[in-house]
C-alpha cells in the first residue's frame, strides 16, 4: 500500500479506502478529511472520541512548567496547554500483534 513500506501517508490511506470501497479518490479524500476535521474540533472542545475496537482520542491539560533549551541551556517557560493523545483498544493491539511480529523489519 504505502510507497515507504514502514509508513503510510494520508494519501496512501485515501487510495486504499477508495480501492476497497469503490468510491472515487476525490470522494474518499473528502470523507477522510472531514473525519479528521471532526476529530480535531472535538479534541479542541475537550471531548473524547471513542472508536470501539480501535481506540480513544482525547486531550489532556499539561501544566505550565519551566523547560530547558538543550542547545543553549536557556530556561524557557512552557504555558499551560492541551496535548492530544491516543489510547489504543485491546482489540486493536491483539489484531496487530497476532501476525505483525513476523512481518516487522529488523531495526
């Protein structure tokens, strides 16, 4: 599917969904981009998106704290912020690990 065997891009996903559903790539692109847009808006609103059998998207508030620039050693204040996170479902983990270990490239 992907050009790089270890990485799939949004275009790769659109092409695969288009092929498997029979939708045109332009129709699939609209659907995929709208899905991603809805996920972003829900996360910005502080909502959680649960896709049963796949996982849960949620955002977490990180407290303000001082950080250090590793190159210069300068202390930089990080403001309070939302961080998007994803927790995979156990079902997804089982599907991936059941046959992926044999197919994974050596690093």
